[in-house]
């Protein structure tokens, strides 16, 4: 461990799910206040982090706030350098491109290293598209999995979709996934063609934003009235038939 | 579908993770304001919902606010009755005992029925112990699963723990679970005895509260300095060795 007797704290700071969302309205006052007083940030994307910081009540000019990047291109060997100011006693904020850091982004590697050095970790409350989508889906939140991105080659993607249905049949889990916005339509069509008609499928786009769209339908019903998805951040969710349940009994819609 | 031309909206309202947490500080102003103006709530537990509502800026006496329960004992046949006021045009709030509704509680059955009737669903931002634990764990949030409760009989529980490790080995997933507070120690010991020494194990208790505890260690290190867990709400998480990764490369702590 590095010199200083007691390290700073690592604050995990959620950010709004779109540039038009006002952090003062969509973050709890506690989160907003803590983010406003930090001077060192580790960000998935420095540019979007700067745009976020400009909307806070910073106690110094933004030029005096240090922002370093931890992206998918960051090597493991670079992590100790990112942690060093914290070990030297400075508090830091970890921010994702949008939503919660260390969820569906590369931030967990830094949190893991922080744990090894006994840095106090403070997760803060704020928006997560994955969680909001799960809540709104009605697909069941007693057991769920987030699988990230599906494979891109059409054959492999279709195979993955079928494997997810099989998994949901066996485990009863709701399964959530995301995709790069310009591939929304491709993944949606793969889900419609690969899943059984009785599966329920959710599309949740632009969560918390003015163009928010949340719709859950049986796959057969989606097929009967298909839609064209916008190229905006979207969470997809599915569950095999008969899986929504309360603890003591199963509820089968329709 | 019932009479009225346009249904009310179903708002999914997160609640603080403990009675001592102030909703004004831990909920975003948007969530606080919307919860404050609703007159019909569907709650996992009417008593805790009432305690929550008393901390809001209600526009009428709490006695005039209707609270109905949707708990693990609610039968599927009772759901249409809970939805009826919404179909008649009234807005409603769905609240869990603590945290986010329709996640690790029976609320999803009502959301599913609301989707069938084309009720607009609005998930709101707020605390989730499961999500905060995942962020703070450092175990990896690129792929994760929440499995709820483990079996209670010791043999079955140990077998389940071993199956979870196997699953994490195969899928690379971080696996999260919860337990009733008085069984924290039992599940913790089952995890310590059933998992390989190289697995990483997180204990996250009393999240967002003054006695918050968040610790991630290799199982071997936990065994070397075991702790006695308090009987407070706790999320457990584990991941098999070598699974924390960024998108492009794997990061292996130590």
C-alpha cells in the first residue's frame, strides 16, 4: 500500500440517463451535494463527465477539477495510477457515461482494486436504466439476470436468443440485455424471430426522458404489430411463459 | 377492459432503505414530488408505506389516502381489484417495503396486468439495495444475476452455493442474493464453506444507513478473519476467480 495513513473515499456517482435530464431533479440531494464537492473524477468518458459536472454546484472552476478516464481501453496496469490520488488521501468520484458506475461499464475493476487497499466505498443513489427497465417490465424481479450485449453475427445472435429463452425456462429468470442504439432494430428482430410466441418481451427506450417508451407484450403480439425502434438507448427484457410470480404462488397473465 | 376512456398512470416509487433515511435527501426531487401528490397506493406492506407517506409533502390528510396491500399472500384473482381504480382514471403509486417496487418483491404481477391494459407505467429513480451492492462490490457489473433467497435446509443450501460458483465459472456472472436478516450468519457461513478460496465474496449491510458495511474479500481471506454479521438487511455477492473484466480485456486482481 502507498504512503498516507488513511486513504480518501471512493464515491460511486450515478449520472442522468440523457443530456436533457437535469441532475438537480433526477439525483437525490445527497448525491448531488457530494458530487458537487469532489475535485477528482474517474470517468468512463471525460467529455460527458465534464458536461455533467457543469450542471453541478462546484466549489471551484471546472478547469481545476481533475478528470481521468477509465474506459474499455484502459489496461489493468493503469489502474494503480488512477487509485493513487485516493491512496494519498483524496476523495474521488467514479462516474459512468450514463447511469450507475460499475454496472455495464468497466468501472468495477477500479472498485475491486480499491477494496484490496481498504479504500472506503460509498455507492450513491441515482438512475440506472437497467433497474428502471426491470421495475417497469412486469416480467418479474424475484430472479433476474443482465447479460450485456448479444453476439453480432446474425446466426450467433439467434442462437444466443434461443439459449436465453432456455435459460429463462429453467431458472424462471427475467433476462435483460442492452445494445448499441443503431443495432436496436437488429436485436429486436432477432428476439422476435428466435423467441417462442408466448415469451413476454419488453422494450424500454429513453428511460426518464421525454421520449420514454416502455412496452411489454407477448412475442406473438409484437409480431402482429411490429414497431420500428428509434436509435436511442434501449434495454430489452424477456421472460419465458408462466414465470411472473409472487413468492407463494405463480401468476399467469391471460 | 373496464369502462373509462383513458386509464391513470402507474408510478413505481422507490422508498428509503431504512426508517432513519430521510426521503427528502435520498429520493430525487422528481420522485419525492410525484409520490407526494398521489392518493392511491398499492404497497407490499401498508404499515411501512404509511410511515413513508408521513414523511412526504402530502396535499391532504394521510387518512384520506388509500393504501391497499399487494404482498406475497396476494392471490392472482385479487389483482384486477387493485388495478380497477387505475383503469377508472386514477393515478397510483406502487411501493415496496424498502427499495424499488417490482424488484425482489411481488409487485411485478400488478405491473404485468397493467401492461395488458395499456396503463402507462412510469418507473421512478430511487434506492435499490441490490443495485447499490452491485456497484460497490467491485465484482463486475458487465453480467450479473440476482437469485433471491437460497434454500434453508443446510444441505440444500450448500449444494446451491456450489451450483452458484459453477454458474459464475461458466458465465462469468456476478451473483447476488439476499436473506432474511436473522439468517445472515447462516448464509454467510454456507458461502464461506461452500465456495472456493479464490472466489470473491461481498457482504453489503445497511446500505445508505449510518451503520453501512461494505466489504469484498477473497473467500480464503474471509475465512482467515471471519466476522459476525449483524441482523440487518444484507446483500451478498460472489464471483468466481478471474471474472472482473473490462470489455476488451480481463483484469485479475492479485
